[in-house]
C-alpha cells in the first residue's frame, strides 16, 4: 500500500510567528500517509528559488520520495496567514512565478500507476491528467476545497467521473446543503464523496449509504493551529480504507466507512498539536526594502 501526492506545493508564511513552513495540499497528504505507516511519494513541480529548495528538502526529510518531481524556473508560491484562537486564518496568497504544468509522459504515468492511491487537488492544475490517470489503475482522490468556482456543474462534470473519492470542505454549509452537494458529486461520477465540516464532524456518501461522524474538538489553549487538519482527516480516512482492502472492485462496507471516519477524526485531532502542516519551520527571510531613488533637483534648486 502506498500513496502519491500529485500536484501543489507551497510555503505557509505565519506572519505572527515570523516563520515559514513547507506545505501544500498534495504534499501534506503524502506526508500524513507516511506518518500513518504507508510508503508515500510526492510528484509535482518545484521552483528553482531558495523557498523551493527549503520545501523539497523538508518533504524528503519526512520520508516522502520527491526524486521524480521536476525543478523549473520560477519562484515558489507563498500563503500568508496568522493564528487566531487556535485557527489558522489566511491573509493572502502569492501564486509565485512557476508556470510549468506537470504533464504525465509514459514513464511518469507508469510511476503514478504503481501507487494504490494518487491524491490531487483544485490547486494543482492536474485536471487534464485525471482521465488517463484513473484509467491507468490507481484509486484517485481529489480535494475540491471550499470555493464556489470548483462547485459548478461544469467543473464537477470535468473532474468527478475520474475520481474515486471527492473531498469537499463544507464547514460553511448546513447539513442538508452538505448532503445535497455530496449527492451531486456522486451523481456526476465520483465513486464516493466526503465532506469535512469542522466542529460539526464529517459525512461520507457512496451512492448507497450515508455515514456521519462527530468531530473530536481540541482545546484551543493547548493546540498549535488548525493548518493541515482537513488534509490529515483525508489521510486518516484513505489509509484506513486501503488497509481494509478498498479498491474499485471492492467498495468499502458501511462498517469500514465508519471506522475510516473515526480514523480521519483522530488524525485531524492529532494535527491540531502540530506546528503548521508538519513543522520544520524556519525564520521568514528579512525583506530588504529597495532604496528609493534620489530625486533629481529641478532647475533652479541647485543654486548658482
């Protein structure tokens, strides 16, 4: 059993701590799957700047293979955020200058197909690769985040037929709206749809059964932050199902889904006590301001 994170990487810059951390949805899922005992790798595009080297080295230090990833000209993306009452709050995003999209050639496709599950996301630019990837054999999970642009019928129709698990962040939705969205994702082709709802727990629907689970709240005074909790939930969920023999030919039974939700909830709870996505922070580089040019005196100001 092994898991491949296929897509985004970034730097999470906590301005209140003055600290940069490695991260990115696909990076995080690979790291968390490895922490839960599976072999894991990351396949994506790194920039050629110092921040990219920092992220790449940090991911490799977690035991996640990164050797197949590309290094291309450009600067790494940076998410800016701070922590408020234990919750991480995003302040802004600089998407960097790396514009290379990872197209899977035959060798890369064979590599990806060697994994039990490949995970990607809306931030990865991998949508065009999903049909071939799914046809190659591995289970595919995909994080749809919580933004409306990734919930349109056109986007769901583009992605859902090629994913075995759709993850949707739904903390802003009530339960009826959440259930309706899960049903829509499955109706449009997803094998299964999972909604994480923060303190309201999680719901999974596979077209046959709907299973719910409560969250395990953490004490804000004791926790570090909530960065990566959704990714940790997903990792706990899929690792549990893989260990139960999940495949396209053997969809999980209700009892397996119940156990997977409990494992996901526990993984998300444990993540609350980890700094940022998986630690390994370093001081944010001091930005040296560019000196303002000396103004040229106007005629008559130089005197005689």
